[in-house]
C-alpha cells in the first residue's frame, strides 16, 4: 500500500470494508452529508456527499450546501484538480473535524474514522504550502472555542505536527504548544501520517459538473466535482484550481482564490520546531513536548495513578492531617500557610484585596489550563471538587450572581466564596507544569478568607430568590471544609449543597 499523507482535514486513507463507508458510518449521516466513493451501495455520484458547515454529530447538525447537476459536453476536456507545489491560500476558511480529546478541542487532529464524539472547529485565516525546499504545510488561523477566541499556528513537517495556540485575553499572554506525531487512525503503533503531497489529486475521479453553493463565498458556482473515497473536491472547470473541499469526518475547506501556484513567505516555513515549543520558552504551556520541542516518545508501559501526584490527589478524598484544621478558621490558616510557602508572599494576596471580577478572570484562566482527567475522576465519584458546567455556563451564572450579591448586600460573602473556589481549582484541577507556568508568569493567588459567613435573613425589600442563590452558592464554594476541617463530614451534605446550589441558580434564571 502506498504511503499515507494528511492535510489534517484530508486523511488519505480508504479501507476496504463492507457497509456504508469504511468505518460503518456510525453517526448515520445521510447521502448529502456523507457518500463515499467506495463501500457505498448504491454507488455514490453527482450531487451526493457534498456536505456543508457542520456543528455536531447528529445528522441534522449541519447547514447543508445546495447542489444541482449541470448538463455537460461529453467532449469537454476535464482538467485534473491542481494542488500546486508552492502557494499561499488567503483567505482560507474551514471547519476542522477530529476526535474530541480535550474540552476545548485544541488537540482535535483529524483521523481516518468518524467513530466517537467529534469536534467541529471553525477557522479563518491563511494556509501556506511548499514541497521542494522546506516541505512544510502551515495554517495561521483564528478559531472560536469554548474557551474564547484563539489564534493558532499549525505547522507540519515530516512526521511531526506542532500546534501553537495564543490563548484568550484572560490567559495573561500565555501560549500553548501541542507537539504531535500523527499516526494512522490515532494508533501509536501504526504508520506515520505526513503532510499532503502535491500529487495527491491524481487519484481523484470526476463525478460531474455541478452548480454548488460555496460557503464563505456566499454564491452558487458551477464547478467540477471530483472524488477519492470520502474526499470530495470542487474545481474551476477551465483551470483545475480547487475552490472547495469536503470530507465528512475531517472537515470543510474553502479557498476562494484557489490552489494555483503563488508566492510564499519563507519566514513562515523555516520554523520547525516552533520557538514556543522549546523548553527555553517560559510562557508556553507545553503538551507532549520534550526539551527540544519534539513530541515526547510514549512510555513503554502506562503510568500508574500513583506516579502522577495530581492524579493521586484526585483519587484521594481525605486530605492528609497536615492540610486540615479543627475549625473553618484554622483550616483556612493552615492552607494559607501552605500557599505562602509555595508561592511566597509576593505570589499571594489576601482575599479582601481582590474584587469578584478579578477572581473570575483568574478562574477562567485556570479552567482553560485544567487537566480534564482529574475532573473525570471527580465526576465519576460525585466529588465536590468537580467543575459545574462549561466556562460559558459559568460566566452567565457569575454575571447573575454578581448582580444578585450587589443588590442584596452579600458582595463580601460572594467574593470570599470565589477565593475558596479559586484555590480549590488551582490545587485540584491543574497539573504541576501548569502551576509552574502560572508562577513563572507572576500570577498571584488569593488567600482563603478566615471567617465563615452565615447567610443573613433577607431584608424586606430584597429579592428572596437572588438572596438565596448567593447564599447557596457560597455554601457550595466553601465546602472544602467538609474534608479539610478535622471533623467527620456528613455523608449527605455534599449532595445537599450541590442540589441546593443548582436549584437556586435555576430559580434565579427563571425569575429573570
């Protein structure tokens, strides 16, 4: 079998397997969203498998394009799609599809199967390709994620792939580098996946002339439809220049100016590995990178839970005696001493010196850098340390609670609750590399408040639902005392606090 090459969105692999598509089409997509050139019965053809802008795994979760077959002169010479050896594609639009491996889809690298939950990541920017001197494929795109807008540079050379993300504004200038060595089907023991070769289009067969609506260009265009397996390409009949590409589980790509030869900027290509991925880069959160900026070689045997201190902490529900106190105040004092010892006085600030907005920005950054596997442990054990909802859900909730706290004279209680929750997130949701990076950035942490607030009775003119929501959420945020206070916790208290907080938020939104 010939070598495999990948354009991330176009993984050039077709497997001979019975069924509707090589992987069995597990999401049940119809023949408009997916119709492969192999393994389909009846055989696919003109105005099938044309796709659109997808946003979810369900068949209906896509804004389909439109397609109309156009009569063609049988004698017309068909020009094979052209993928030039040197070109800059700008503007460039895409929806990248790949398996979901992290909550924000930063690591969603397309594979040759649609099995499992998928990410749908909209991107706009430019693409540069050169196969001759540099042999590099590079994307510079802006993408929308659940964490906010991210600027991303994706560089592929040989068997290596680097993704450098400039994280959202609230991440204080921190970048993220993901080092990868893509494999066929995501199998670490399989063959390497390389940047797409310029002659990949020679395998494609012509399906017909079609009038198709081209996304982002926002107009119908009469183009030639070509296919190879699950990969579909639409070209300008007179030149063979590629305008639109679709692969149902790798993505949509639109290049309004086509793929004919054009000038490139060499400085964009002579960058492997990217500087941000090297160990000397102090303000980059690195994922699977060694000191030289190349992917870490997978260990010969899987690490045990105990080998990861953070995972050991996640699976241990009861803190050690040194991290407890007899009372709420003693607990806060003890934990503050540990925080100051680790970060120093300059790396911490008493809770009263913060405002709620500052704390919520810090929490948003911690959420962005969190290690999802820890949260999986907390959720499976119904542990109080679990995070409730997405960052967008939390921001909406925070806005409501901020307003409710101010209007009901509970601003101090509300702030103190966020101090406790911030430290809980920092301690129990970040790996040590992320904690170290934040310290290098000079990020200051809040100390825990010493006083345990008791919810006062609502005044005559107050909003009882808003008042109750702030109190219930404060109780939930400071529930670390269930474990860190040196008393036996009530078995049902965690469930009661969680249920009360969720119910109070629901009531607050229903009343709005």
